């Protein structure tokens, strides 16, 4: 599951708040199961947000980040365009969601 | 862990002779408080924010499943439960209830699985699967803010009594009863926690310790293993009975699911 909070509309120059959460275990690779076997690491490595194709926010994730990572950040609305939120895990699997921002 | 052992010794010393049952203490009705009251302000803030609360990942998932037509073509949950047809708003606050068909007590999870088997011809979902947690969270979220009230008349009475019995029964290597923490010592510290009154109104809930969402029975298993007693199976008749006793004991408290807990 992915949860996004982004405004549908904004006025040019306005600062908008963007929030993104993804369901992911962020398994550290340091834990063991009940049989003593290491639970393999399984983490998201990268988050990226683009606005009209330009990167406006990017982050690299490490094993110390809690499960279901949640990010809040801000951007300046300049033109009507797509905002894309994407996550890529350590195996290269990628999840993404888009929201159209209409700027007047 | 040493503090827990110390507490166990202290409690067994206070209890005088270590009997089978702890004394039948009670929380006065005017003092009943949700576990929320005992949380750190940051954890409360997380529960209060419907976006930041990670439990909503499961509520969203549950809502999607609720409206989805199963692959077999069976009717979706939503086709039998809509605003004008068997609405589910508020119902979770009155669970567990007696199932007329089997004569057994059932909680929301069991009810959802019963609907799958009887009305959708689908296999029951596994305990703690994302799908069952999601549907339970969704149904429970439709009762958010509704005061708990359950029926313990008739055949439910035996379950209520059995649940109460379990609550006061001293067990495990620490020989502790639920009541000794949640009736007699709420508000005090136990390791990193403040002991609450042990109500189930936030469940299913997101626990930081789990780094995921879980059922009330998972919480009960944690309390049982905490006192080194054998945790019971998910959905066991005894945990169902404890769930009914807890609901009666918490009557009037508002439902909080999806709660956030340490």
C-alpha cells in the first residue's frame, strides 16, 4: 500500500506540502528468527520525487530506517504538471504513484 | 528483564500466599481510561494524525478488499454491506458476540471469516495476514469513537466468566495474573512502559515494537509470554472469552482502532 497526500491545486509560487508513506518491512538483516537463522535484509534503498520530470526531493535509505517509511517535504508550485513519487528496493523493484497538480 | 523479575517478586510477596487466583480487584468505573492516556505525547500525536498513523495502510488495504469482487466472482463484501443494506458502521464496538449458527463466541476476525465461508464460498484468511488485519482494521475503523458495549446475557455469560477467570488466574513462571498489572499497578512503570489498564479498544493496532500492525490476540500473546506463560493460539476460545471480558470491563470507552502503541 502507498499513501500520498498532495494538493490537487495551488497558485503559482505557493509552497505545497507533500507526504508519502509506503508499506514496507524495512527488514534490517541483523535480526534472527525463532530458529536462530538470520532474516535476510530487505529494504528500500531509494526514494525519489519528481515534478514535471525534475527531481525535487531524493533520499537514500539505510537499515536503520523504521518499517513503513513516511516522508514529509515541501515544494514550490510553478506549473501544472505531474508529481511522481517512487521507491526502489535493494533488488531494483520499483513502486510509484502519480498526482496531477493544477497550478493557476 | 531484571526489573520484570523484581516486579514479579514484589507482586508475589504482596499477594502473601501465592494462590491460584489473584484478589478480585477492580478499577472504579469513573477511573477507566484508554491506554492512549499512558502513551508518550509523540505516540499520541501519531495516532491522532490520520495520515501519519501507519495503521491506515491496513485500513486502506481493508477498504480496497471490501469493495473488490473476489476472483471467483463471489459478491464483494460491499455488495451485502452498504449504507442502506446491513451497514457495518459502529458494529465492531459490540463485538465479540455469540454466533447463532455455531453457538460459539466470535470476534470481528471470526465474523469476517464466517462471511467469507458462508456468503462468499471462500477459504478463511490466516490470522495476522495483511488481508485479515486489513479487513478487521477497516471494519473497526467504522466504529471509531463509538463507545464499547457488549452483551453478556444468555449463552455469552459462560464466556464472560471464563474470560474473567483467565484475567485473575496467576500463571506463567512469574505466577502473575493480568489483574496484578492492569488492575493493581496501572500508571506505574514497567521497563520502558507505563502499565495501562489493559483495554482492547485500540486494537487491531500498530505497535512500534512489532514494526507492524497486529490483532488484540497478538497483544495478549505478548502479555502471556511476558510473564513466561504459554501464549494461546490466535482465535482460541479462551482468548475470545478474554476479549469479551475485556470489552465488558472497558464498557463506555471509545473505540480507537487503528490505534498506535509502543
